[in-house]
C-alpha cells in the first residue's frame, strides 16, 4: 500500500520560525509613520503590541526560536499533514505530483492558530488581559478566541458586517471558544460610527475599530491576523514542515509552490522556507500567489505606500494596494477581501521572486468540489483559489507529460462556508467583475508618500 | 516537550477488523424473520445487501481482513489521533489520565466513513450502481455520499425531517460529496406517505423509506450506518488502533472505556477490542455506554425482539428497545435519537460485560464547551455525552486521588452543529424529560416474539 500522508517525528519538527528578511537580496522598505513619514520605531508600536512581537516585526535574525509553551500547543495539531493527492491526480489524468499541505486540522480549522497562539502567549507574558481584533471570514477571530481561552485572556472581535450577517455559525464558534463578537461597523468606535449601521463593512474598517479600542484601553492590546512581518514569521512553521515532509516523500524539491493570497500570511508561511531553498540554490521552485479577480491586489494594484486600514490609523506600508478605502465586492472568500498585501509578499513579488495570478470564484468552487469528491476534504473558499490554479497547472502537465512536483497550501476547511457551496451548487454564484472605477477612485484618494 | 498525540507507523496499522462474536461467552440471539419468526438466512438479506456484507453479518471468524482498496482510503485519514487531554485534565484538576480517540478527522467529520467505505466498496464489486440510506444528524449521509463519490455510485439519502429543516449545511455537505437528499417523511415511499408531510420524522421512518426504495429497485441496495453486526465490525478499526496507541503512550491498559451510544457502532468500534483484551485477561477496563436521558434505550428500555425501523420492514432483532414507533424528543444529538440499540451492544450489556448510563443535554454541552476551550476541538453533540460522563469520572478521581486511565471515544466534530451550541450558550436549551407514557404506549404496541 502506497503512503499518501506524510508526518514528522517529534525530533524532526521545527524548533524555530524562519525570517526571510535575513536572506532577501534587497532589504524591504520600512513602514513609515503617517505624520512624520519617517520609518516607525519600536516605540511607535508599543501601544498596540508587546515588545517580543515588535522585536520580531523588525528583526533581521534568520531563525527565531519558538517558545516551549507555543510548541506545546502546536503539538496538539502539528505537524499538519502533507497529503499526496493521488485520487485528484487520477481524476485530472495528470502526470504532475500534487502535495497538499493541509492546515484545516487546527483548532480553528485554518492556519491562523499558528500565529494566534504565539501572539497571545507574548501578550500574556506582558500582563495584557484583553485582545481586540478584526475578522473577515471569521477564521482569524476563531483562532484568536481559542488562543485567548488557553492563556486566560479576554477576546473581542469585530467581524466584517457582511460576514457577521451571513455566517451566524462563525460567531457561535468564536463564542464557543470564549470570545465576544461585534458586528463591524459598530457604534462602539469613532471609526465605526463614520459608516451607516447596516454597511456591509470591510476588513479595513474592522481593523480601524479594533485598533482604536486597543489604543484607548491600557490593559488591552491589538492582534492582527495577517500582513505584518511577525505574523508571516509565525506562519513559516507551515513551510518548514512542508520542506521536511516533501523530503520524506522522496522528492528532491518542489517545482511549484502555490497558495492563495489575501493578506499574505498563509502563502508566505508555506512559500518562504521554499524561497530560502531557492535562494540557496538547493531547489528551484516557481512561487505563485493566487488572488480573487474581484480583489486583485498583486495583479492590478500599485506598489506604493498605503495604510493597512480604512481610517488610516496604521503605519504606512510599502505594498501592492488597491487603495485603503477600496471596498471589494462581497465574494465568498472573505479572507481574500483585503485592499493591500503583506509588505514582505509585495516585496518578493516586486523583486521578481514570486509570481501572481487572479481567478474568478466559480472556477474556484468547481475545483474545490472536484477536490472534495476525490480527497474527502472540503476546502475553504480562500484555499479553493490555490486549488483551481493547481488544477490548471496539472492539466497543462497532462498535455505535455511533464511531471512537476506541486506543493499547494490548503489553508483551511470550508465546513463553516457551506452556504457559499450551496450558492455555487444551485447556480446562483456570480463572477463579480472588478470595478475599475472604484479602484481608480480609491487610488486617487491616496496620499503621495515615499 | 511532552507528547500529547499518538499515531501509528504504517507497519502498526490494523490489517483486520475484529469480530467480537468469536470471543463472546454466550452467542448473541439471531435476528428473526418477521413472518416466520425463524432465524433469517443469508437469502433473506440478499435484496438489501451484497454477499460479502451478509457473510460478515453472520460470521463467527475472529478477524476479517480489510480489503486493500478500503485500507487505501483509510490511509487518507487513519490512524485517527489518540490525544492525551492534558489541558482538560489540568482544568478539571484530576489525577485521571484521559485519552481521547478522535474520529472527527475523517472526510465526513465522524467515525461513519469507517463503514461507509467498505460498504460501498463491496456494493461496487457486485455491480450495484445506487445506494439508499437514512441519516439523522447527517453524519452517516455525509459519509455514504463521500464513499459513493470515490467508487462512482449514486447516493440517495432520506434525512430525518427535523434535521433537514434545522441544518441546511448538512444537506449541502452531502451534495458537495455528490449525494441527493430527501426530507423524510417523503412522498416517494409508502412508508413516508403514512405520515403528514411536515412530520419531524425519525430514524425509524427514514430507514423504512430507504429500505422500501432499495427493495424495489434492482440496481440499488441499502446501506445502514449503525446497529448491524457488519457495521460494528468495520468500526473496530477504531479500537484496534486505540489499543496499540495506548501502549505507545506507555500505558499498560485502560481502566475505563467510554463512548456515546445511539445505534451503538461508534461505542462498539472503540470498546470491542478492549473487551477482547478484558476477556483474555490482559486488561480489566470497565466499558461504559452513555445515552441521552430523552432516549434511554439501554437504561430504560426492555431487552426483547423488535424491529429496527418504524414500518417493520427489517428483521426482528433482540435488543434493548423503547418500541420501534417511539419518537424521541428532538434533542440536538440527532445521532442518539434511535429507539433501539445494536444487538451486539445490547447482548454485552445484558451479559454484564458493559454498563450504561444516561445524561441530560445541558450537562453534555457544558462539558463540550469546557473541552473545546482547553483542547481546541468542538465535539459533536453526540460525543459530548461521552465527554460529560468522563468529566464526572475525572472529578470523582480528583476526590480520591485515583489515577484511572480513561479512553473516551470522540466520535466526531460539531462544526455543523453550531446552531445547537448557540441554543446552549444563549440559555435556550431544555433538558427534555422522557415521556414515560410514550414509551409505555410504544412498548404496548410491540408484537410478542422470541
């Protein structure tokens, strides 16, 4: 019997996160203070984050040790499996070898616990008793609530209005893990009050609300689920495992590494350890980001300084952006509806070290259902973007007889997104076109900086 | 760092299912033909099941080999993890060592794929192109639809009306896996037409409908998700793994093995390999079935011959029963709402080899939430019954300082049952009392047989 799922022995599991900054050919541009337009220093971030996370945010060290308390929680669900998708390969008739790195086995059902656990741990070390955050699809809010329950912190989540309205199960799950959920825009913040109460919301607005509350409350801090360097750092546990698991599967390396990209952390977590191998000349994989056509930050945005949130409370970050007040259409992959992109992902794309492409959601759901029926895993709508692109690559390989080794990030399961699947199966899903006018208008409103 | 999750190497994984019948001190009473009241022969079952399953149903062989094609599917998600619930132990302040055997990692999110895969495999071998079945909570329907998608069979599922109405996500999941769902009672069968269209339904009615359709259609057969000997047989892969994993955890054996009991297959699958060890004198665990107070088959039912379905289409089986037309109250643990109990579980309980107890649902949800917040797994409402009983046992151990090794079956996750959790969290859940009158009336209607 052929092995299809690869794990790691206790002695093989990563003990450190990997910091890509140490190996980049050119340094990434620093974040700027919105008032001075000078690089932000650690003090500028101290109201929002504990010192260990600030140190990680600006670190140039190649490896940063994972604290024992964090590794103990990781050990409950990690290593996540690397699965050879043989049944899907057969269905596609491809000569490609497809390996799926599956993060849906985590307590929150996605990769997000990889960073929520260390973030809460460092906050707890520093006496913080309450964390605020935003959530889009709900995966990040779930992950933070779970981590807070482990370390005894309170957790308040501003959930994007459209998601709050359409997915009551997600709110319940956050509550099961002990968190409190507010619909965003809420009446609790100035940032929220700037919008009508029934506004569908956006990640940018929800971030503004959570940041505003944390900045005001001395016992509270803020936690971000993607975009920032320290978040991407924590996610590298994914790729560190995958590099080792792929070797255990007998492969000399990956030819293609694919992930969906919303804020960028899931993709970075998988891809950066492979990028290290590429920069060191050990492997030569193409790295590929897949984003939704309705929010095509990397493929249609501009690489420039912009805010991470709608209200302009965050530092200015150099990144691909559609404009910080651009509100993407309410596609089902809520985790991909973000106007910007992690500065580190933006940098490696800008430097030509990573490619990007954009897909419409019907193609993604079709691939997801084919995957579910063969492999028995219902993908998150976000992850389905990566699978749909792999499907294209695998069919192309079938044409030429090429045998690429493809590693794809399956960032989470879609069991709380079955309403979206129902829309697809009943033929009600639209491939929402990007509003060029909306992007142009949002870009025109940007400050000229950097 | 301490290990908390135990797996098995490929060479340690079970190659055979275990048949408890070979080791029982007394043989279990045979099923009877309703017309002749004589033991049913293989021919009587041929309209519903393929020959391999009929052979397994009546087999006295101790071990039955798992076909390679089935082991290949098992390998996608098995061995399921055996998890030392250290964080929950700490929360409970117990000296008990609690090991959780977690079946929620399967494609359907429950133990049900352990039998759906071999059932579909054997049907496919025999040229069957369509399977019919019932589903209560929806887990069995999901598992059968997934297995049918793997082997290319059509799958029609009659879902208990109350569950169909309250859980549209479950229907969608079955459809994602390629199945077709009918609300039961439906207008497609005589068994269904005997009830009003808006009747909340029951497992017994849904079974009648699926059996009726399969018996009429030459290309179709019927698949049952619990109760029967061959179903329990397939589930023993759970316990076979757990016995080995517990040894890898350094334990000499279990002191207590606990599972929830609806039809009985999840409990039997975990417990029967431990019962073998007990009968052989290798270990001496207590075996304990936990059922809902609103459907207390083992603790309040009578041990006698009864039908498995409401319409009386199945053979008569000697089992604990509340009467085959008893309709339990619509508690959230839909998988436990069954009037009867697997004949093999009934037999070992009657022989004093296994104990049983019954719990109300609020206590179960409270335990489930405590478990979720510590261990990061949201249990199925069914499984929460087993956890609540473990909680009692662990707190008792804390009083005495005893250090029992407890193995508990966590039959599935509850991510599609968050509506039930919402009811609990918002204080709207009632501990529905058992209607003694309804049971007495159902029992009075039973035929006197055996």
